[in-house]
């Protein structure tokens, strides 16, 4: 029961950090789940996140895997509700308020500022994952190649993820 209360508290808190999407909460998720509560190792967290990226639906459904890992099926349900309910309700409320403020002169400025904040939070998540997975010249080469292809084309990232997984199996046995 103690773990369940901890899970609900942590993921309710993380829910409110997802302004830029799930990746925005990743650095704090790593701190809470790996460094403070020791529910996972950093490698396990990155693996769960990677699976969440490949699975259909919201990529942050990977949090259910954390809940299941720590407290079984009840933990998966509790974590999912704790993570999606607060931000969902906040979004509903802010969305309704935002519609009432269509003529407000500050609206466009706030939207531009939140875009920058969102990018910063996403970058923080990318750096946090990069610190775990970039461990040598092979991983630097894979990351650079994938980044280059994604920047130069409008290719679906799924084939690149598959190719990276194959390359990882070959280089990191």
C-alpha cells in the first residue's frame, strides 16, 4: 500500500509537468522513479519509454508498465489514472477558459511563450535520455544518423527505430 501511495503521488505530480508532452516530464520521471524511489534502473526506464514510443496510442502509456512493475496490475491502473486525470482535467478547464479569452490582447503572447517553454522541456527530456543511451561511438553514430535523416526528410521514424534496434543488437551484444 505504501508503494501505491508513492506511485499515485509521483505520477500525479508528473502529470502537471507534461506541458510540452510526455517527453517534458521524462527528466523528472527519471529522478523520481530511478534516483529517489529506486523503482527502476535508468536503463529499464529508457527501455519502457522506447516501448511506449513504438506502441500505438499515447506514448506515455509506458507509465502503466512502471506501475505494473512496482505494484502489479492495480499499480498500472493507479498510475495511469494518476498521470492522465490531473492534466486532463486541467486541460479541460484551461481550454474552456482560453475560449472565453479570444479577444484578450495577451493571448497570442502567452501562446508564443508556451511554445518556447514546450521546446525547452522537450529538449530537457532528450538530453536526459541521451545521457543514458549514448555510451560510445556506436551510439553517437546511430543517433547522429537518425537525427540527420529525420531533419533532411519527412520519413516516418518507425523504420529508423527498427534499424536502430538492429544496429544496437549488432554493436551492443
